């Protein structure tokens, strides 16, 4: 908590070139890009970083193959290039994955036409991934015997990408990068609105902020204000007197996480009863299934019995399981909205399912204000680049305009880390149930900071022990999180810095040996309070039974 408290003190006392409101993927990349290029940047998030839309994705970084049907080939081209760029820039984190798709008889497109479409998709993406393959029924039976073939006319296989860790962790790494370049970031700080104030012959933004953990209010001063509040962009613009041409409409999507359905590491893709793509996505020892696409009026959504039934019915129709899945098999749920950017109106004049996730940035040059609408994780590096360019046009000083602000550390740093890890036989500490060597996992999660973890383990090998039984988190990672990751609640750690709450039932986590020691490392004297808040808070969703 010392880092967060220190940053709140700086938010009160300093004047910034830019204040970013919102700590989801759009806000995180905006802060990282601007801070790395020399601007003085502040970022606030009213909940935890990546605590809303950015923690509810499918964990896919895909090129938008579904937009080909609506003829948005330029968007598909841009998203494919963005996906390729992510894979090159984050080879440990964003990895190619095969999608295995089956087509029901009577579907609106013949499998051969869809297969041809995957070749066009591959070509649009510069042939960067493995090439598509047509899969007749006998090949599907041999390669994925779990798939029900009763009403299947054929299938095909193609590639996109996925996040090895969870989406919220990916977003937080951009926050951590922004911090490393001098940005002042704080979670659980809410913007109550902003106004332009005359100052020394010019104007600046005064944003009224409130620390939601203490209730204290203060003012943050900045030259430029960036509204990256995700689905709350429209609401914050109203608080700040901004009028825009774009608006958001909302689509609710849910995923259910169950025990692993197939040993394959492919994504199983189907066309659901409503005609849209529907996935069974590998998640270690679990499978994430979904998603829905339901138009809603508010960003505040929850999983309904109808949502669960839609997902369970679709997966049970398409897979041959020993027993059909029911609600007792649900380990965890994800539920969030996709903020879809529309120009004017409310989007009702268009087929809702055809609205794309492309982003739009509106600029009010007179007020030095930017609003980011829509977007998707795949396109995040483009958002950071665009924000950096637009902010420079609003007078934000950018001393290092060409600096590469994203990507894994330099190859020399990587070699040094793995050389040290090999010399100290780090992988010998890997837990038996781990899905990968300890060295690979520490490098992927912490990059250059992982070298400091090696030093800690050398000094005391007990720091390499798994602390929470049933997870892969070792003791020194918890200490690292307590120092550097601004964890305020136990959910911040279990759900966003890690994915423990996505892959284990609540009662298993509660009983895990070492959990209370982890709480003491993270929260000191407030360990029991944070434990009780997480497991006993009346607002927490009930465990599916």
C-alpha cells in the first residue's frame, strides 16, 4: 500500500501534462505510451486496474474473422496486423493458437466457402500464422473425438492468438510499464468530474477526485484530460461538460469456466444457435465456454439463468460428454459488457450483431480533451500510438516521440535472466503440478523485474516455495505483489493480478493452506479483514451450485 499512498500524495501536489481517467486497456496503453515518451502522466481508476470490461474478455487476441462476413476487410486487415504485432512484441504472453471449427448441416454458408474464407483471412494477415486446413468429418473424429458429429457437415482449422495469462494481468503489465517510466497511477480513485480553469493566461483541467478507500477528496491538475473510462466514457463526458459525436451501445457477454473438456490445446469453435461464433477455450486445467451477445442498456450486468442455459445448451449439443454439463459443473463465471462505438444515434438502425469493436478517438482541441470509444485488446498498441500522436498535437511535450514503449525486454536482458536461472538451477524448484518451468513463468509475468526475484531466491530458497496450495504462486511473488502491484483487496490478487479465482471454486480457495500467510504478506495487520471481506461480503456472487 506504500506505493499507492505515495502516488496519491503526488496526485494531490503535482501538475501533470496528462491525466488519464480509466485503468482498463485503453487507459493503460495511453499512460504507458505517453510516460515512456517523456510526458508527465497521471492515471486514476475508480476500482482496481482492469477491474471492469478488461477482466471479462475471452482472453483472445484475434484478427476479427467474423467481420469478414460484413465486408469490413480493412478492419480485419488492421486487426490481423495488430495481432501479428502483439505476437512478435510479446512472444511469451501472446501466442498463436489453432481454432478448430465445425459447421452444422443447413448452416447459411457451406463449409468449403467458410474454408475459402479462412484462406482469405490468412492472406489478409500476411500469412503470418500457420495455414488453414479443411477438416472432413473423419479427421474431426480422429483429432477431436469429443465433438458430436450427428449433424455436422464438415469443418476447418485456422489460427489466431490467445493470452497465456489472464487479460487483467496483461493490462496491469502496461500499468506497471507506465509506473516504470514515471507515471503516477492509483487504483480506487474515482473522478467526480472535471472543469477547465483559467491559470496564468491559459487554462488547465481541474479534476475532482476521491480516494474510495478513505473517502478523502482532492483536485488533480493537468494540461490535457483523456477520458478512457471504457463503458463509462459517456457518463464521464457529461460530468466534464464534453459533447461528442460518438456514443456507446452495450453488448453483454458471459463465459462459464468448467473442468477441462478436452486434452487438446485448440480452441473449439462452433456456430451457436443464434448464428454467431461460440468457443470452448483452453485455460490450463479448465475450459472457458461462451460467449453470449445480448444488447443491454447499462454497463452494470450479471449472469442470468437464461445466460447459463444458453451456454450450457450450446456446448452440450456440440460435444459428446460423459454427462451433460449443468450448473453444478460451473467453477467460475465471467460477465461484462462490450462498449461498441457508434457515430450519432444509438446504433439501432444497424444489425446489432454486426457492430464491430473498432475504436474511435474524439478530440476537443479547444478544451484539450480526448475521449476513447470502443476498442478491443488486439488493437491496444495502435490505441497507444494514436493517443501519443494526438496528445502531441494538443501541446503535450513528447521529448522522445519515436521511443518503443511496448514489448518484452531486450533479448540481452532475456538471455541474462535465463543464464542466471540456469546457473542457480531455478527450474528445480518448479512445483510438480506446474504447467511450465518456473523460469518461463517468472519471465513472462515480470520481465526484467524477474531478475530481482532470482536474487531473492538465491538468498533464501524458501522464497521459491508455492505459498497457496493448488496454485503456482511462490512466496517471493507475493512479496513482489505487496511492494509493486497496489493490491487493495484480496479480489485484486485472486482475480486480476492472478487468475486463481477463475480456475478454483471459492470454497477450495478459502481452505487452501498458505492463503492466510499470503494475506499477511499482502495486507499486514489487515489480513483477516481482507480475508473476511472477500469470503463473507454480501455483495459477492454466490457460488454456483
